[in-house]
C-alpha cells in the first residue's frame, strides 16, 4: 500500500480480455464505479479480442499485452504464456507503482499470483464459478498441476472473494481449504447498466398489456428469452427439449429468443432442427444491450447446470420479468431468496421445465407480481452504491 494514505490506492484490475461475458462486464462496471477519491484504477488485459474496450473510462490507463508485445502463441515448453504474462504484469506493477492487483477467473489468477510474487504487490482474487465444474473443464492437460498452483495462489492472496455464500463453501471444499480463507462479495449492477435496466423496466410497465387468456396458444405464443454464453454449462439443451415437450404433449406454444453466442451454437442449432423448432427459436447472437429483449419477453429462463451468481437472472428480476431458473449450485437460490422471487427447477429435468412452462402459461399473474416485488429488495443488495462500496472495503485491504 502507498505510504501516503491521503493518496488513492493504485489498483490494477486484470482480465484476459474485455469480451462480453459476465465477469468481463462486471470488471468493466468496477472500473466505471470505483470511488476516484479512494482508488486510481488501471486495467491490464492479455488479448486484443476486447469488444467492450470502448467502454473503458477515459481516466483508466489500459495496458494490453498483445497490443504492446505481440500475439501470445504457445511454445513447446508448457506454461510459456503464463510466464510471459506474469513477467509483463510484474514489470507493469513496478513501473506504475501499483498498490493492489485484482482479478477474476481461475486462469487469470494463475498469472496474477505469479506476477505478484515477483513484484511483492498484494493481490485479491474473485472466484466466479463452481470449481467442481468450471476448473478442470478448461484447465487442459496440466489440470492437476494448475490445481495445486491455484491453491498456492489462494493461500498467498490478501483476499479471495466468491460471488455467493454457496460458492464460498464449494470453493473451500474443492481446494480443501478452510472456509475462513474465502469471503462472499456479491456482484453488483453498476450505474450505467442499471439505467439500461430501468429503461427496460419502464417500457415493460408502460407498454400496452398483452392478452393472457390465450397465452401459449398458436396465436399468442409464450415469448421466452435466455441471455448468456452458448455453452454446455448453461443447459440450453434442456429448455429446447422442454419447449418441444410442452408443444407436443401440452399444446403450449412458445417462442424462445437466445441472446448470446458461444461454442455450442452449431450444436444447439442442429438440436433445434431435430426437435422441429426452427420456427420457434431465434438465435440473435451477441447484443451490446440485452435488456430490451428481456423487458419485452413474457418469461426469462435460466436452465444452467451450474452458476456462481447469474448476472442475467439478477438483471431480469430488476427489469421485472418473471423467471424460471435452475436450482443449481450455487447462485440462483441465493439470488431469489430460495425461490421467493422466481420459480426454481431441478437442473437438467426437461419434464419439470415443461410443466413449469405450462403452469406459467396458465397463470402468469402470480409470477408477474413476484418479479415486481423482487426489484426493490434486490436493489438494496446489488445496487451500485451498496455493491461497489462493499467491494471497495475488500480492495482497500482493511
């Protein structure tokens, strides 16, 4: 920490790239929301692929490794990229007199841990997903070695934060460390993002009410939306099967809009054809602001097989859109007060999802009321002021 306590803490936020995932958007919100009287934020990224780079605040210095030193390509020696990045980040910390380094995601933490050992700068990590599922699925052939490396990183960290209380327990269990090694620090919605959600909520309240007496009929299909990366962890195959079942067995017609992109897109498109849902599913790809699509939908769906704390579900409830969500580890139950604000369903159970779709179409009023009540309660916990001030206390190393 700086010896002059009157000066803002020089904080370096580290992430692979400012792509369109939840962690990346959360990092961008942190950079926008931090109290400049207390913090002077910097940003260090690894890759050029940063579609959100134009949203970085003007007062945040941004160092991109690939922009400065060329493309990162793996060599014949394992761990080469990690070492290059760690060396570069350590040099940056010394040069810019960084007081604290902050990162999100497992593989970035491996870099920051090594860099901060070199530079002597304290670091804070945030765990954003269930390690039982998310770690080894992306760790590659040296997953076991990375597991022990990351465990060492967490032991040396000034703080290790998790985005839900459930994730605190799951992470401690996975890494065989005391729960006291981890602290819960929820994601928050920054002011700019909240303004977009408020606009969608206002549109929803002011729009002419759609008839519900024939909701789910062929003339008034149930309009559903899912937002997020098209990845197997998101369980989108389940919702597609449930839609097909509801149509074939219950006579409930739905139209699903998928907002997002990812590695499972072609597989999901093939499944849509197989289930004869080509006219019932729209793939919109990535959208800079998905809030209008959520605000116009009858129902938001989150069929994930695992989550940390789902930003998309939080945003849907802040808009006031009724939701169905998987009761998966670890975030949805915590976010919805154990199903008070949204209907929680067994992950992977197409029959339960089919029945929930039918029930909503038969009686959407109750779910609408629950979603409206959720907004005020959630703002007190996840609003920009409360959320960012909570994070700042951890970042100040108090």
